C-alpha cells in the first residue's frame, strides 16, 4: 500500500528529513509534526535496551573453538593408524614374527576325528585304511588301473563323484589329524586329475606318500588324497 | 585488482574503508581482525536484535549467532555494499528466524530499573524526571509502547526498529531488507500510525 503525498510528507517531517513544503503539507493535512516527533522519541527510548552485553570475547571464543574443530578434523585425517602403532610396538625386535595361523592351531589343538561318523555312511569299517578305501572306490568307479589316475580323468569324473567327495572329506580330516608328514615336498609323486585349474601353494607329506588331487570344476571343492604306500603297492 | 585489493583500496594504497580493511585481513588469514569488527558493531547489532526479539538473553545469543554467521560467510560479502549493512541484514534474518520458531513468544519482562536517556520530548510527555512517580509513569509508558510494538506485523517492526534504533535512512533500510524504498516508507508510516492508535488512550492529557 503506497502513501499519499500528504502521508509521505508527514513521514518525512516526523523523521526530520522533510523539506519546508513537507512540514506545510503535514500541517495542512491536520497533523502536528512536532507531536509526531515527540511520539517517535518515546518509541525510540522504549526500544533501546538498558544495557549492551559485550559480545566480542564470546564470539571470538566460539570462532576459536570452531577453528579447533577444524584443526581436529584435519589432524584426524593425517593421524597414524592406531593399529600400525600397536603393531610396530608388538613386532619391535621380532625378526621372525609369529604366524597367526600357527598360533591359532597351537592354541586350538587338532580337530576331532569325524571318520567314525563318516565310515558307516560310505560303507567302510572304522578301522579300515582310508587311503586304501579311497583308491578302491575311485578305481572301481573310474574303472582304471592302479596307475590309471595318471590317465585322462574323464572316466573317473563321470561316476566317481559321490564317493570321491565323501571319501575325500574323510581324507582331509585325516590329514589334519596326522601331522607327521614333515618330509620335503613329494612333487614328483603328485598326479593331478583336474577338470579345472588348481593352485596349491604348499603341501607337505611324507616321503612315501601318494597324493591325488581332484578338481571337478571351477566351482567344485578341491579334493586331495594323501596316503602312505609302499612302492610296490600300486 | 583482486578481491583483497578491492577491499583495501588497491595494492599499496590506503584502505578505502576501515571495515573493508578488517574484512580483507580476516580473509587474508587473520581471524583476530574480526574482533575489531565485532567490537565496532556489537552494540548496534545487539540493539537491532533486541528491538526485534525483546529478550536480553535471546538478543545476546542471537547477536552472537549473527556475528558467527557473518564470519562464516565473509567470503560471500559483496564488496560494493557496506559491511555493517550486510551484517545488519544477517542479524535481522537471524532475529526473524528466531521469532518464527518461537510461535508463542512470551512478552518481555518489564525492567523497573530502566529509565533516563529518553530525550527532552519524552520528558515533556511526563512529569519532572526527578519525581519518582515520573519514573514509574515513564516505565509504564515504555511497557505500553513495547507491548504495542509487539503487536506490529513482523515487516513493520523490522522497519521501525532499523529506523528508530539505528536512525537509518530509508534507502539503507531498503537495502538491508531488500525491498523498495517506497515500501520502507509505507511500512514505517503505518507502523507509527498503528502505534499511535494503540497508545492514544495512554497518552497524557
């Protein structure tokens, strides 16, 4: 809502910024500029607070703490990782740091044998030699001779899967229980039967052990047969 | 000429504006320079905010908030405007935000101890200032006025506060509130007329 000329003149007059014409026009409109100014002074006096608290110290303190927050955030970015510090202390002077896996095994001990539970399921006696059982099963299913596991694995893979997996599970647990295979790697005795690549980093067995590695596909588990044998057994 | 040069009046030249020099110092990495600006304007900003919120405690906190916000946004300060104008706009926005959040704002407590500095015209409205009853009457009048101010619409109160407390020209008020100068005049005019109507029955005969 705009002002009329008289209203604008009255406003300027009471604000003390009007011209003589504004004063005249306000008076002509029935207003008393002096009384308006007195009223304005009263309003002004009422609006002014009694005291003004100092703000600078508080403001600067607040700004200072905010800057500290920023500094803290930045320092957090570049702070060394606690884990690194701890490990550097733990490993200090330790030429051959302990391997965690070895420590865990030592702490936990060997696993319990599950063969007693598995043997009846695969039609074996608990006291039966596992390696012999597995070889027999694989050879029977694969229909190949003792050295046949050096032949193409297709025949073996077709029918022997179920038995082989069950038996292999038992063998792997047996490996865990054995723990006496400390000989050098019998790489020359390892004969892979593979449908997919297998990456074996390390495998230690006795010098007279026979190792058989089965891999039926990329998604299938790797099965490793290990058994001791007398050289004339196969 | 870069931003700092504009603030300081150019490389090697004297600062054009003491506020601008301080702003330039802050932007150049000297936050302590901001203290000069706070001390320079703390009283005026507090008055403006107090005029809006009518609570000393709230006014103190909000005035601080205004200075903090100004600091945080100092890099956005438009070089062509006065620092105080810019700061005052921030303070007014802070106060308005506060009022809008405070839906049922309490009336400010009346302070019996206030008085004096009312000016000759106000004294003319009442009895002699040495008369204790005059102080009581004056305090009562202040209370009535402020109650009346509280009834004003927000936009009218903004203009009234800036004009009466800061004695700001219409043009500067328009700049702070980002409204036309004519709007400033009309809001101020109607605010005063409304106050006069509300106070008419209390005015001394």
